[in-house]
């Protein structure tokens, strides 16, 4: 079972404190009288040059209006809980009312029990990504509030009427092409912002995409989000809920990029068009099998480096050389199919970027994207009952609650025995 | 390009917050507060070096520590606990998390050293370990709460290096390291709470160039091209240089809450400060090197 390097990773460890002391202090502690910082000299020189007396220690405060100002967390008591919207694996989401303004909000309670490493780094990433990423199609976080004990932390968000998974499961026919274009443009523009700023979402899927009654997508659930691009060693694995997980992740790639989000978006695109998941598998092996059956067996020619991926040698040579995407999407235009193929490209380095996808001719051909205000409205489930999270969960270990014994895809373990397809010979 | 950018600006303080700190309201003098802030930053910087953290993480930790004490009083929260919490949290924010054991070991050692106590190694998993570990957990949470989880800190290191490149100073034998050291020293002042990183970056370059007698373009003035005001640059330089005129009597300063009241009465480690051996402060904060330090593109 792959374990989460984030929670288990051992920090840089001084072999023993004493071994280390000597090289660190290049000079022995000085007496109080003679104590000076090393960079003292320049200042005196500077003063001599400028012919000035020692500078006064005074504080002048620049204009601060445009900057955020320090404030403390408020109490969750400022909100009245109305009902549970969702009880996922990693936290509960409530619908609540602001006691002062009367506005309806969503409260996501972080699961913080049994923390062995203080405040979980995953929750930290979730919060600061949300606080930083302000975009019309990223869910707006209003504040973080706290309960009575140190372990009660809530993210206060605008309440959004639907999530796309729940909404689509109740729809009798798929979205219209004009609606699909609008949704895709919104999703891609939010993703473009994230990627431009070196943030991977790593868990894009329909249940993490909220839709309000004005036809606006709000990307949510940054529980697996991560900055990348820093020399920070091996990124966490596994990430991304199985059905939306890219082949390089499934094959054990140690380094990955924004392309993992684009693969997920490709899967979501097909789901919008067909109103059913594109690749609903129950195990990692079955997932790969489904991908290969749909898109043909990859090789080093179309995906340089494929055979060197850690798990590639365990994949039996599969006899399906053809890309059958068209057969799954019979009514999509050539342009639409072209965009989807570019998102579901095996080689991550050749997979289309969010920026380029936004410029794809699919979006400019007829029919044009529907204006969001023309979207139909649906009754919100959030106002009714709590739903149990029945969709596959994001890999558990990665949410970093220190409970790593359970298989990440725990829900799908049974499938390992049942799957009729090939199995990874791991 | 999307129209909307991430909001990456640092939290800055209002004038009231800066002048009327919780500690000042709690009867701590300006000088005492300055000493305790410097002490915390000193601890964080040295702990970071021992823990082999990148300088950006030490900077983040010190800025968090400084911000925290604009929201809370030094009478209520111990320098030791909040500096440990700051290092622990900053390491996570900068994606280089550390283990409790290492953190606690390093702090235990530094505190003994600063108070001139015998440097016995801390017995493994004894009471001290659990006390310090629990204190860290609580402090981390307190920092998050008091700062509304606004713990993303933009630091000027990478910006400064870019500016040095623009000004063709990267190959100068002294200026890059000197300017870098000024950035480190400045962490002990309020400049990171009052100014945005690009302005700070300009100021340390200005100071270093002044010291090295290197003339930089004046028409137009290079700092104007980099969008900084001379007034701000001079002000920041003043904050940094004033540090070198304020000695820090480390061995007489309190690390724990129990030590705070005696300290405020002037009774903590009296002998240490007056008798021999003389109370000591260790060397410069600037002892990290510009070379080989990870300069994050997010810093
Ligand atoms: N701002 C919101 N408004 C309305 N419902 C929300 C909001 N945020 C989350 N939800 C609902 O709660 C569910 C779980 O939230 P999410 O952030 O995805 O947490 P988890 O980590 O448990 O998956 C979502 O699928 C959605 O149905
Ligand atoms: Mg979710």
C-alpha cells in the first residue's frame, strides 16, 4: 500500500544536535558588550559616507488599505447550523445561516482527530489554496472559524446549490452541447489560474464541482491540492479519485504535472456529454484496462518513456491497438472529439494545457456556449437531506489523517478479487 | 491568461496595530518587547539552521512569530512555545515538514545554550519531550487561529535575486551575500510587517551597494524602475541598521511563561548578566548562505 509521504515523511534530521553545533556557529558567542551582527560594518561606512548620525529607530507605516490586515478567527457561533449537506470520508459539510446577515453559507468541518503531526499539512494546503485562489469559478471562502476546542475548524464558503455529481445523477438527459461548452470553459479557466500559479488540484471530479443556480461552476475541495515545481522530491501518491486518475499515475510515475488535472477534465468532459462516467472502474488494474480498451495500448512511440514507468512491466501486452473514443461519443463534433483526444492523450508532456484548451475551435463552432444566466435551474439537494457520499473517494492516505492501514481505494478492494480483466502482477 | 490573479500580498498592519501592541497594553515596555521579538527570531533562525531548513522557511517562521505578537501578548504566550510553533508551521507551509523529535531536541539545546546552562542532551522521550511537543501543537493552533489561517508569507529572497540580476550585480564578490544577510537581519525588525517584499528587496540592495561603493543607475533612478520609493527604501534601511546599535542581552531574557514575570521585574538571571561569564548573544543572523539555498519560486 503506498503511504502518504506527506504525513510519514521524515523531516531533515540532524544526526545529533551536538555534532551540528560546531559548524553552524562560525564564531563563538561574544560578550554582550561586543555583540554585533556580522553585517554591522556596512552601516557605519554608509553613515560615514553620508555624513549622518546613527539612524533613528522609528516606525513609519505605509498605506495599508489595499492589503489584508491581521485578524483573528471568529467563532463558529456566528453561524446557525441548518442541516448536513454531505458526510464525506474526510469531513462533514453543513448548510448554515450567518446569524447577523442571514446569508446562507456552507461550513466544511475539518477532521482533525488523531493527528500525530499537529495540524495536517493537507488541510493547511486546502485552506491556503482556497484563501489565495480567488476566481469567479473557484468556490469563495469567506473565512475560517473555530469551535470550542482546538480541533474544531470550519471553512466557511458561499453556499452553492448543487454539486455536479448529484445534479447529473438526477438529470434525465445529458447537458446540451451549448451547456457543456459553458461548463467546460468555466472549469478550464479556473484550472488555468491554478496551473499558472503552480497549483495542482489533484482531485477534479464531478462531486467536487459545484454549480449554482446562475449556471456557474465553482471548483471546490482542495483537500489534495499541492503546489508543485519546487525541488521537493517525490510528490504524493496516490492522488486523484480512481475514475479520473491519469495513466501516468496509475503506472506509478513519481513525478507528475498539471497534466494530471487535464486528464481528469477530459474524463469530466465525456461525462458532461454522455451523462455517465467515462471510465468507472473498481480497481487500479481495471482502471488501466478500461483506459487501454478505450484508447488503445500505449507504446514508447506514442508515449516516450512509457515502458520505463514503474508499473509498466506488470501490464500484460494488451491486444487493442485502436482508439475507440469516437464510438463512445457518437454525437460529438469533430472539434469536440479532437479536444477530448487532446485531453486524453497518453503522453503527459503532449497533453493539451488548460490555456490552449480554452482556445480550441470547439468553443467557437456552433452552437455557441450558452450564457450562464440561461441555464435551467434545479431544486437544491442541500436544502433537503444529508447524503452519504456514495461516489468513490479520493485516496484516503493522501488526506493525511495518519490512518494508513486502510487501502487507499478501500472501497474497491473487493474488486481485486472480482475483476475479470487482467491484474497487475505487483 | 486569466483575468484574475491569486492574491499573494502579505498581511500588513494598521497603524493602531503597530503602535498599540497587545504586549504594550499588557504593561511590557517597548524595549522589552523589542528584545523578546528579537529573541524569538534569533531562536527560529538558529533552529532552522540546525534543522537544515531552507532560509525561506526560517523567514516565514519569523514573520509568523512577529505577526502573532501583534495579536497576542508576550505575557500570555511564551517566546519558546510560539517560536517552536512558528518553525513547525513554517516548515509545513514551505513544504519541508519536520519531526517533533528534531524540533524539540534543537530547541532544548538552543535554550540551554542561550541561558548558559550545561548542554546535557535531552533524555529521549522524557517529560521535557512531551511538554515541548504539546506546547508546539497548541502554539501551532494558536498561530493559525490568531492569524486567521493567513499563514502564506511572501518573502523577498527570490525577488532580490532577480533584481540583482537586472542590476547586473550577481557576480559582484560581496553585494549578493551582504544584501542577503540584510534580509535575514531585517526579519528581527518590523519591516516585514510594514512593507511588501519588492520594496524590502530594493532597500537591502541599496544598502549593500552603498556599503560597497557601487554606483547604480540614477537617471532614471533604478529603484523607480523597480517601482519602489526612495523614502521607503531609506526607512527600511534605517530599521535594519538600527538593529546593530541595539545589543540583545540574550541570557537575561525569558523563554517560558514562568520566566516572564521575574524578567519584567528585572530579576531573571541577574547574575548571568552582571557576573562572569558575560551574558552572550550568538553571532549574526545572517549566517545562512545565499549559495545552495533553495530559492522557492513562491517566495
Ligand atoms: N460551498 C458549498 N456549498 C454547497 N455544498 C457544498 C459546498 N462545499 C461542499 N459541498 C458539498 O459537500 C460535498 C463534500 O465537500 P468536499 O469539499 O468535496 O469535501 P470532501 O473532502 O469530503 O470530499 C460536495 O461534494 C458538495 O456536495
Ligand atoms: Mg469532495
